[in-house]
């Protein structure tokens, strides 16, 4: 039976206000993409493409050849 891993991350467009010393602390509003997840995890990205790529990478469950080799090497040494 195939079980699908539940996606615990969400991507949302938010507005952030930054005040920088070089701009005499005048507030500037920016639109960024917020990725939120389990255990109050938050990370911000400039583009939606970067945010969705991060979520995809965090939910990736595929094994590469290098991972399989390292698993077999550890089994062989025990």
C-alpha cells in the first residue's frame, strides 16, 4: 500500500516592513513569500519559485545512489 507523506508546510504572500539605517530609518514595505511549518518554523523568500522549491526539497523522500551506498557501507561494517 502506498502512503503519501502529508505536507506540513504552507506558502503565503506577506508584506514586511523594514527600516534601514542607510535610509534614515524610514519604513519601506516589501512583498515576500513566507513558508511556515511545524514547531513555529518560519522562513522568508523573495520569489514564490524559491519558496516552493524549498518546500519540495523539505518533503523529498527519494533515495539517491550515494545514500544507498552509505547505508550499505554502514551495514557492512557492523
